[in-house]
């Protein structure tokens, strides 16, 4: 291994990677050097490389403790404690703990006390309280060291028995009360109907993070300004308590009337969802409500929220105010509070409707490079973006345009930004989906100006990130679902499953890739997953069955091989699955029956969660997002529609015979499993 490769390895930068078990790709040297520079490592000359390498190796050899240690409840202490020199003394300083302890309590002396060589913590006191601690070690030779100690539960919370639910892009679900796009009032109404009428246990939504304002605003929910704070565009204006006593009733009524026009444009005239037009009306209405008097209880609740969220909320609000000349920072703090309260109300409505889980929120993988989350301490790497290497679905790789957290700076904070982010979302989540969950362990960094294929993997402390995730999920009592589609290292899936993080299994991808490549039989599926037929990035099931998605991608120039080959391969893929369904005695004659059969198949797997993509319930054929497109396709702007492309309101959905038939069939089959005890879990 040459000096640059050794230096890269010390900083977690890959010089090769394996897209497949029998394929190794060498990373361009220029990429390795560019990424190292973004980590603060000078590698412009061989002399600089050797100097940094010597310094890094000397520091590693001298360091008494690594920056972060993880102690899983029910497990042995971290091996690094047992490896400390004889006579090393250990103490825990001020810590943030979980459980019966009061946050911020001193717990010095309650952790392991090193008395002898190799026994640091092994023979000493009990496991420290769950939480994040500061551990200090003093060796007999005078060396001292400190580390962040994360004490986490053995596993994330489970969801009990099998639960079925629906998956929906909230903006796409308009009701007769929406102002041009689906809102949090619609989410609560969907939860009440689905829970009470069909025994649905959860509703999974797209990320509701704060967007980056613009003309036009980027509609993608996966490229937000902030992941910590929600977007007030989702507010139901009439549900704000100050609405009833607002003195400007005429102005509010006029704005509501224009909001109804936006709704009718979408649901009756074929218009796309116009987020900017919706926000313009809602912002003006909210300015009127902000000026209305609040009750003392409401004012106290708002001030309490501001104090809890602290400087991060202040930065976000100031960032929003800089981009909105009509409102000051306090107005934008207030908007975050309102949105937080309506998110909590939607979760309460779901639980009151009998849902054991409720609303499953989605955590995007990153933020916009100019977003509010990039303010404050310098945690984000400059001059690089996160993406994905080439694979079978994207031959050129992907550049998502998102700056990554620097792993060294994240560790230096004790993962405080990640903890705060998770706590913010868990305030109102019944469960949490982590987009691209592999990013807890490594991310594909692409240097500025380089094509996506010329990136490389940068490693994070996956065990520490996972421990923080499990710890915060435990605090919230909420299950966690990891989106683990695509290229995933086996060790990552094993680690996630061991810690109770569910995976994601999409029917069309579940084949015996290590064997004959045929569809997996239901008993061969893993149990610890959310199973579904499709996602927002894939064609709805009706389109897949008819092959319509191939024609769409051909029209837009997205195919990488002749359309005839694509059609033939897709038809073969679909036919193989239909043969499996028929072999199980499931009726596949006709589109509606075939869709029910596919979900019936999912219910025969041991999957702990089964999700119905809501467009599948009404025969919608249009994908919500078509990867690889920008202006060519109306990504993230389509309303829910029937098989003929006619938009459907929430009220029409609830009255739809097709939707009710599918959801009733799923409810009836939700208890059925064919998997024997001990079916694979990874």
C-alpha cells in the first residue's frame, strides 16, 4: 500500500470499492486527494503526504482512547477500556442521560472504575445510565485521554406483531379543504379514515422538512433547507387556534377562496401542484394570524418551545427571515412551532384511530448546500456532494447535490447535531424511516466538477451513529425503518438487523440474486422489514404490470439500451412474478386482481410491516418522481389520480370501491404468514 492509500485509510477514505462481490474498482488518485483536502489533509506533494501520514500514525499510537466509544446495554464494556494500561483510572463527567436519570445529572464514578490491567470496566461497576457521557482516563504514566461514551439500548423499539399501513406523498393528497396541496389536516383525516375503516396501523409520508425558498421552489422533499425543522407550507390554516378570533375575517376569507381556486385548478382542471402559489396565500394568512392575540397558555407554550429549541431555531428563523422580507425572525420561529403542534396533532389523531404506530416520518439523507442547517458550527464538507456510484439502475451514478457531514467534526461534537436532529423528528413521529440508511456507515463523496462515477466512499463511525439512532428511538418509543435498497454491504444489513432497525423490501427487487435469480418465495423473505410493492421512485404497480413505465422512460430518453430489449426484459420480469402468484393460488386475472394478488403475496411473507402505496389503491399509473429527470417530468407535483389520470380528492379516495376493496383485502390477510419459525431476518 502506497503512502497516499495509507493516509486515506487512516481518514476513512476508500481507494477501491466493490460494486459486486467479484468486481473491484480503483478510485482515481485525484479523487482521493480532493476528498482528503476537504477533510483538512494537505496531500498536494509526496512530502506533505508523508508528513501527514507520520503525524496521523504517531497520534493514533499515542492516543489513550478513541474519540468515541459505544457500550450496548447487556453487552461487555468496550474492548478499548479493557486494553488500557494497568492502573488506569476512569471517570464519567457531566452527561446527558436517558431513563430515570435527570438530563444533565453528574454521574461521575457511576461508570467503570479501572483498578488493574485489562480489567477497566470488566470487573467494575454497573453499566452507566443510557445516554451520552464524557469519559476521562488517566494512565499511571501521566497520559490522559477522553472520549464520548454512548450507552445505548440493545435494540430499537419493536412494533409488536405484524402491522399494515399506507404510504403516501402528503402534498399529492388534496381534500375539499386543501389550499392547493395536501396538508396536515388532510394527514390527520387520512389517518382517521384508514385507521377506523381498514384497521391500518401506520401512514408513512414523505419528508416534511423545511424547503429552500425560491422562484420556483425546489419541489423535492429530499433536498431541504433543514432536516431538523418542518415546513409551514403543510399547515392547515383553519386549524390554527387564532383563526377563530382573528379580526381580519374578510381578508382570511378572501385568501381561503383563492386557496380553493388553487385546489380546483389541480383536482378539476389538470394543473400541477404549485407549491409557491400555495405558500404565497398561506404566508399572507399566517401574517394575519400572527398579529392576532394569543391566550396566555398559547404564549407560554410558544416561549417554552423556543427555549427548548434554542440557538438552532434562532439560526433557522433568521435564515428564513433573510429570504422573506415580509416576516421577521420571530414570525418564522412561530411558524415552526405551529407546524410542530399540527404534526403532533396528526400523530394523536392516528393513535386515536387505533393505529399502533401512527405517522411514519421520513428523514432525508442531507440538506441543500445553502440551507439553514449548514449554518452554525462548520460541520459540512465543502467542495463535495453526496451521491451514489454507478449501478444497474443508474449507469452513470448519481449526484444528489447534498453536502455531507464531516465525520471527524461530527465525532468531535459527540454526535450532538445528529442527536438534535433525531429528537426534533421524534417529537411527533410514531416511527421513523431513514432514507439511504447505509449513510450511517459510509457515503459516496463526489468532488466538485467530477462526474458521479469518479467519487469515493468516506466512512463514518457506523456503530456510533447506529447507537445514537437506537438511543433516540428508545427515548421516543418509536420503531425505525432503514431504506436499504441498492448496493449495501452485508455487514451493514447485519448490524442494522442486530440492533432492531427494520429494512425495506420492494417486491420487484426480491430475487435469489445469489442463486438462480428467480423471485423469492414468500417464506424466504426477511422478517425484519417494511415490505411493499413499489415506492415514490418506482412506477406504480398498475404501470409496472402494463409496461407503461418503459414507454415513459423511452419518450424521455432515459433508457441505456434499445427499447425493444427493455420491453422484453420488463415483460419477462413481470411474467415471472405473475407465475409465482398464480402458483400460490392468487387470482391475477385483470389489473385490479393482479394488484391485490401482489399485496396478498406480501402478506404471506414474514415481514413485520406491509405498506400499500396509496396510488396503487386507485390505479394511478404515474410515478411521483422519475430519477434522472428535472424539467422533463413533473416530479413531486402530481396529485393522486385514478387509472384514467383524473385527480382524486381524499373524499373521493374514501368512497372509491377500488381503494376500499384493496385495503379491505389487505386487512383480511394481514394476519396470514407462511414463513416457518426461524425464517431469515437479514
